[in-house]
C-alpha cells in the first residue's frame, strides 16, 4: 500500500496488526515507515463501519480528526462518492 501511494487506510477491524504480536506492530510501523522518513501525512482509521449498501468505488474522504496531541485520536471519516 505504501508503494501504491495509499495515505489514508480505513479498515473495519480493531487493528491492522494481530492482537498478540509481542508489541511489534509490523503493519503500523511499515505503513508509517518508522525506521526511515516517517510518513507524517498518513493515517490509519480502524474499526470503521460502512454499510453493505454502499458500493465499492472511488470517493473523496473528509477525515475529521480530533486535535489531540497523542499517537491516536478519534476521527469521523465522511465519504463522498465520485460519480463515474
């Protein structure tokens, strides 16, 4: 995903990493490139809900993030369908 230029990953799982990985957080660290130039403009939004009625497609994302100084923050992702 990083090589494809994905900057905002939204998933319906509690985490992109396994629950028991010994604290390695491999997916998080890879996505943000924590061992190199950190991708400060990239986000991971976990545990989202998207109704099954919404078709796959291309969307604009309005990712509203609470202004917390922390490594995690609640967010409100809003999708706007781009008409084909």
